C-alpha cells in the first residue's frame, strides 16, 4: 500500500538492522484517520471474505482491529490478553508467544466465551516479524474449533521470516507493507 | 447514558461488591459500533471543548479513544505504556499507577515526543475506580506543560471515590455511567 510505505519512510525510524519504529502513527501515538484507511485496504484485499470476528492481541493491535471492523460491518473485535487479570474468571484458551521487541515470553489468552466452534476469524496485528503472536493467535482459534479466514498485518518484516512461515503453513496472509531490509538507517520495501 | 446502563445491566457481571465485569463489549470483546456511540456521547458532553490530543493508557483504553477520535475531528490518540519496550529510546514522562484489578503498580510512560507544552488534552479511559490511572495521566500531562481539558470515563465506580477526588481537584470529569453500589449481584447506578 503506497500511502503506508510513504508514511513509514516519512515517519518511521530504522534502528539497527532489525527494528522499525513507527510510534508516531501506529503504536504509541495513533493516527486514527490513517488507521481507518488501512482498515479499508484490508477490506479491499479480503473483499470476498466472510468473517464473524476479528481477533488481535493487546495492546497495539487494538487500534487497527477497531478501525478495520467498520469496513467489515462491525463484527466483534476480541483482543487476546497478555496477563491474566483477576476478573478473568472464565476458562480460557492459551498459547505461548515470544516478543522479540520486549524480550519476553507470555501466554496470550482469550476467554472461551468469545471464540466459538465454526467462527470465521480474521486475525489482525500491527506488526508481523517472526510471526510468534500471529501463530499463537492461530492456535487459540484452532483450540476453539474456529477457522482462520485470513491474517492481516500492517507491517511485515519480511526478513524475519514469520510471514513466509505462515504462508507456507497455508494461511492467507495480507501485509500492507513488507520490509525487505533495513540497512544503514534506510528501510527498503519488497 | 441510558443505552450504556442498559448494556451493563444486560451483559455486565457483578463480582462481589467491587468488580463489574464488562468484557463482553468493553475490554476483552469489543462492540466497536457501540464504542462509537459512546464516543459520540463524549463529544456531546464535551461539545465546547477544543482539544489537540486524546490521551489514554493501554490496553483497554485504546478502543474507546480510537472510537471517540472521529467525533472530535481525528486528533491524534496517544496511549501511555505500562512496560518500557526496548524500542522506547526517547526520553519519556512517567507516573506511577496502581491497578486494583490486577494487584500491580506500574509506571505509565509517554514519550516526550507526543505530549507538548500547551497541548489541550482529553484523557479517556474505560474504567474509573480509585482514579489511579487517570491521576497518573494528569501527571504526565502536567509534566509536559500541557493542559487537561477534560477527563472522560465510560464507567465510573462511584463508591471507590476516584471520580470525586478528581472533581474536587478541579478537573472536568464526565462519566457515561456511574455505579453507586454493587450488592448481591445487582448493579445500582447513581
């Protein structure tokens, strides 16, 4: 998506060879109007998709999931939790996800009340890098007996391989911008 | 707000005398269309307010902040972070916030890049209980030399006193539903 690549070039910051910082519009400060345009692009790419729910993971997936939902006719958005609040008294589905950015491993959880057998799920996230969070979300969906209709990422870091692994596993994945390489402070797209 | 009180009565779950669980539409599964109606109500209540930014805190504040932003002409939404990711290389404002639900104390942080002197800030959150998160956000705003134009909460637990403390401190606070008491599984509104 051209507008996204331009925005990343304009506002993104390359750190070393692994990290792209886009906290000016995506995951600290949020440009909500721009998020809505990204949501519209997900709808265009998944035009034929019938979905019952959008699944994402806290925290920065929530914005893109909320701004995409209207384009799909307002399906419920469910966000997986990274910690278990003491109000989570129901049974839950759980899967392990590593965060390379934060250097942590966490169990992401969704209450069994919010994923059901047969649900067609669109998984959305802001970043797709090694694919740990997305893979964990596919496991939650699978535990519920639901179906992954598609996976959407705003930014895929192609060189970290998560996207290709998901495609090889047979998932339909759409990334709005795929970064091929980060080199000498420059971000190069596929 | 009548529709919200009805929704809380219909989908909310009273746990003991302190906790109202509304994870069916507000903070685990999100009814995005309903959030947008809540956002419209914030605009109505703060009709005269000129704001430059919306400030919230991850994770469950993000949805209401994003769905309120369109009604204010799409100001940037900034969400304070509860952990310091290793991509947060900038200087930041920080304030302590306790979570009574999670039983934790955390420092919430906003990069100095996203709060500026003179900014008029609308603080939004899903819950206002003891007021710890909202108070911490007012401190971030104050550290930046910015101004709290208003504070909005979807649900205020009036009996926990945070709202009254903020009002007494001179803040303009709007809560869309104020719970007076939770008793024998019943939620009573002010």
